[in-house]
C-alpha cells in the first residue's frame, strides 16, 4: 500500500482537485484507492456526494481513540463513491473541534497512521487531502504518508505559503527516520499572465530539486467536473488538465519506486 498526502498551508491551490484527479486515474487503471478527507470543510467528501454537515461518523471518530484504534473501526468508516474502485474516508465538521481539543493534550500525531495499518491489504493506494492550516490533521497526514505532494498556485504570494510548508516539513522530519520526499506541483497555470510565468520561474530557481518540471494548467473542465462531482479521469480524454494530471501521476509513480530500481 502506498500512502501519498497532498498538503499546502494555503487554500484554493488545487489540493482537493489533485487528490480526486490522481485517485480517478489510478482507479481507472484498476487500482483500489482509498481517499481520506482530513479537511474539516469536507470539500472532497462533498465532491463524492456525501454531506460533511450531516454525517454521523467520519475520520473524526478515529481521534476519539488516542492509543489504539479499535480493530475494524477504520473499515467501518468508509463510504462508497461514484467510482467503484474508490472508497472515501469522509470528513465532518466535527473535525474542526479536534484542533482545539487535542492541541492542548498532544499524543494524537499517529492516529491516522495506525488506522491505515488496518487497511493494508485492502488498497493499493491511499491519498490524503489535508486542511490549509498546520494542526493535528496536517501532522497526521504528514506522519502517515511516504510521499508528499505540495500543489502551489502559480500566483503572486504563492511562494510565501510554500516557504511555510517547507518549514513545517523540516519540523516534521526531525521526528522521522528518513526525510519525507516531496514534490512541488505548479497548479492553476495560466500562460497569459505574468504572475503565472514569474512564479514558475521562481519555483524553478529556488526549488529545482523538488519541482515537477511541468505544470497543471487552468482548465475549466476540471472546475466543471468538481461542480458536477465527476471524477476528472472520466472527462474527455483530451482535456488539458487531465493530460497534465496523467503526466504527474507517471512522475509520482516513478518517484515512489525503491531507489535501487530507479533508472538513472
Ligand atoms: P484546495 O483544495 O487547495 O482548496 P481546490 O482543489 O478545491 O483547492 O481548488 C480550488 C478551486 O479551483 C476549485 O473550484 C477547483 O475546481 C478549481 N480548480 C482547481 N484546479 C483547477 C484547474 N487546474 N483548472 C481550473 N480550475 C481548477
Ligand atoms: Mg480542498
């Protein structure tokens, strides 16, 4: 089972879109995919047709068990989606209270990671969507994953958010055996705007080692898909956004191969 998280301490940068697109592409290839919504806003939960305001159980339930997550609880929380190969661990608005409650207590950093071990045999991929703020949820996402994707909107001030995210990562890495590998993905790219072009240039200059060399263009079909709750991979195959996500997936899969198998 491979676990990837998509995070950035900034909203509206394409985190949820990235999770849904990658999940859809993997699921179309026949992979069993679990998507985990750790954002209290529950955009991804809504995307897949469930209402985060009225769900009685959600990923929040895991956090009511500080030490061991009871056997079977993780599986019991999963919901079906419109794609037969994608299951959803939904968010709910109660997740927002988590940040307040547990910030004082600590000891909640590995809850998701422990819960996922119960699902080891059931999924090839777990993709985690995280909230745009540093807190218990994001720490759980970073602790549970083996690869991190950081979408960065190619827009003014985007680099500030990225700096914060990389700083958070440094902090998290102090308690990991190995530094968490990460890939920066330029998103919402509009070649007609100076802001997009100059942000891309700055990323290439400052973060060359961790940057995916291409970008996800602005594609209204992706926005429409999110309104319709349609998994992007089911869009017209020639949609530019879908083609870009397909290339990104190939890159991430190559990155996640064990190092000795990597072609130099
Ligand atoms: P986040 O999860 O970081 O807040 P979202 O993935 O929800 O960001 O994206 C924010 C908004 O931008 C959504 O309305 C989404 O449909 C839209 N969007 C995301 N990526 C693209 C894209 N490549 N082209 C057009 N619209 C996009
Ligand atoms: Mg989101």
